[in-house]
DNA sequence: GTTTTTAAAAATCTCGAGAAAAAGTATTGA
DNA sequence: TCAATACTTTTTCTCGAGATTTTTAAAAAC
């Protein structure tokens, strides 16, 4: 469903417990790069920052392992999952494969309600794009972009496919942040989304998957073309 | 690599901590059906069974969410992930798609060492099959079967593809246990594996993926054809 | 007899403190 | 000066107890 309140809960619903709050706060800080890739996550240190007990924080970190945003190692604590260009390439290729298949199924199975949801999601994304000119309201655009992609494949009946894609999308978000700040390749993302929408609405699966694949690949190329020194600087931040 | 000591650590290495031990013990009990699908996992009750503290058990349960073997719900504790025929069908179809793609890549990329590993894995599996006649040494066969499938796609360079496949394999194992006990469809699994091996060794990707797809699908059909009352009985056990 | 309210019981969630292990530092010996 | 050892500090891991919340059961009201 194109539920606008849905907030990418990889795992959990609204933060009714402290574990969930800490989980969300940590996830956000990792995706936004506030906690650097590879950084050590000392429980005793972090528990104060997030205002929870040690056990609670450990549990939140354990949940983040599901999203492959945190790694743990025996008796040596937790770390932020590392990043690399090779990893992003793998994420991109796997995502192209899965998301194109999901889109194909979604276009086949989608009914009128799906079309309506898709149109609505695109409209909301467009509005966010207009507002974003100047003001750095990145969060809202990022969220609506996620929902647009989610609705595109919403009519795909495979829960597992969608589950894996939500993980990959989240992973890609870590890298995508870079490409939007240091964008060397001029790109009309709105036009890409628009073409994608038209192809999906006219049930042209071949065209839609081709566009989607290119759309996803472009983000990788964008990051790929960032000079290495500049990239490392950003990654360490 | 065809490391025979590898033990399907979805997430963790050797149990150096109590969390890891509990994680493994719980995972095993869920996959083997000792903890029934949908069953409530009361921490206060379970902590005695597994000989750990409440916090430690909670952490182990959190890790099992990664494997989609446990689900949690806000302020209402943990449960064993439910099962259904629809879910198994989804698992099967997704797995066929991913594993065939991974095999195709593996056949393309695999070198001599890969061939040797594959041959060795097949040999070990065969030996386990011979030993299994009569004696209920299911564990060893199950483990070697897993390794055979793992080695088949070991030369595939995509870590994410292999990561997702290890999750799906583990999920399928829950259902596969049923088909082997209540097998209505007569099946020569050894012959299937043998044909698969030959196709892979001769680098015939088309044939190999066709065989692999059929191989995976057959297990689903086998479970599908079990009478519903008999199935539910087993699932509740 | 059914529903609502109220109270007891159980379970979850949370924290702080203590034991075990790792990492870092200083000391000793060549 | 360098390497190895012993010591100190830090960090991880673990447990038990207390505070909320949910669930269950009983009593009251309609």
C-alpha cells in the first residue's frame, strides 16, 4: 500500500519500546554517515548518547545486524558495517536483477488501485522535489523517493523478493547520499521517474524494467565517478 | 571454499559467547520443529531451558530475527516465525530465481579449484547417503547437502546473492524436514545431484540451471502433495 | 446471559553492577 | 633499540532485580 505513514520499518513498528527507539536512532545515524563505516560501536560509550541501558543498546545493535548495517565479532563488540565501491557494485547489480523482476510481476499483477497508488506516490515525490529547491529538506524527498520505488513493486506477490529489496534499498541509501552531495554526473532524476511512471502505467514491462535498471545503475556510476580521495574523505566523515 | 568445518553460521562464528550458544541452540530447535511455528517464546521460561540470563536470551532472539526465524511485536514479546504453504512456495520460487542465476555465474567464473571442491563436496554427500541407509544420521547428510549446494554457487562473485540464498536455504530447511519424513513422491535425490554435478563440471550452464530449478521445485511439490491434516499435525508438533 | 469493570497474575522491558576478556601501557631483559 | 612479559585500564559480556505493560480471571452491571 502507498501508506504515507510507513517509515521503512525494516523490522519494527512504531517505537513503543526503548529498544526500538535506539534501533531507529542508530539506523538513521549509520545511514546518514554520522557513525562512520567501520567505526567501533562501544556500548558503554553509546548508551549515554542514546539514553538507554547497556543491555537495551546491545539488543538494538543486534537488530541492526539484520539490516547488515552492523557487524559483530565474537568477544570484540560491534562495528558499523564497512563500505566499499565493490560492495556498492554488488548491491546495485543484485538490486537491478531483483527489482526488475519484481517490477515485471507488479506490472502484470497490478490492478486499478495499484495504478492510483503509483500516481499518488509520484505526485507526492514531485511536490517534494519542487519544495526541495533551495531548502535542504532532504529527509522528505528521500522518504518519498523510497515510497515511490516501493509502490512500483507493491503489486509483486513475492514477500521475500520485497523483503530483500528493502534491505538492498537501505544499503544503497548509504552510498546514494554521497552521489547527491557530490554529483558529478548531471542527472534529471525527475525525468527518469516520469518515464518510469509512464511505462508502468501503460503496462510496458520491457520498457519499464529497462528504465528502472538504467535508473539504478546511474546512481552507481555517479558514485563510481567521484574521485577516490574525495570519496574517502566523505566516507570517513 | 568448500570448508568442511563451516557450519552455516548465518551470522556468527564459533560459540565463544553465551549469546552465540543460545542463538545456535534456538535456531536448531526452530528449524527442527522442536519449537513449533507461531509458538510464543517466553523469555522467563526459556532462559532456564537454555541456561542463560534473560538479557542474553533476548539478544539471541534478536539475532534470530535476521534469519526470519523469529518475529517480535512491540510490547508483546517474541514468537517463532509462522509457516505456510504459500510462504514455502514464495521461498521456492525466489530461491529458484536467485540460485539459478548464482549457478550460472559460478559456472562462468569457477576455476579448477572450484571444480575440485565441487567434486569433493559431492563425494562427501554420497558417503553420507550410503551411511544414512537405516541409521537415522540425518544431521550429517543435511549438513553435507547444504555444503554441496553452497559449493555449487561458491564461484559466484556476488556476496549479496549468496547471503540471501543462505537465508532462503535455511528457511526451506524447515519445510524440507517434512518432505523427507512423509515423502509421498518417490525421488532419487542422489541421481538429481549427480546430474547436476555432471552439468556443472562440463560447464553446461543451461542444463545445470534447468536441473537445479527442477531439483528445488521438486521438494516444494513433495511438501505440497502431503495431505493437509497430516501436514498441520507435523507443523504443530 | 452477555458485556463491562476491576483486580490479580504473568510477561515484557529496562537498568545497574559484577565477572571475563581484550586492548593498551609500562616494565624488564637482551 | 627492540622484543617479550607483566600490569593496568578499558570494554565486552552476563546476570538478577525492579518498573511497565499485557494478559488472564473474577466480579459487577446491564
